[in-house]
């Protein structure tokens, strides 16, 4: 019966896999940072547009005499 896991006697065979692991982990970290920054930018834009929308509606309500207390 063949062994299920392969553990090489020569430990230098681990070097390429460790390099690939380092590359993929670094890429994952960079992707996470980029996604978080983009998300923060979108959130700030949404907050600005939402505030502007609420201010516009409040101004319209005041002009119509339908002032809503906050």
C-alpha cells in the first residue's frame, strides 16, 4: 500500500513550495488591502451622497411646510 502523505528525506524539496506559499499569501494580503481601501472609498462616497440627499429632502420639506423634527 502506498503512503498517503509524502515527506521527502531531502528537506530542500520544501523550498519551492515555501516560496509559492509566500507568493500566494503576499498576494492575498495585497488583495485584501486593496479591497478594503476601495470599500472605504465607496462608503465615504455613499455617505456624502446620502447626506446630500437628506439635506435636499429636508430643504424641500421646509419649503413645503412639512418640516420633520429629527
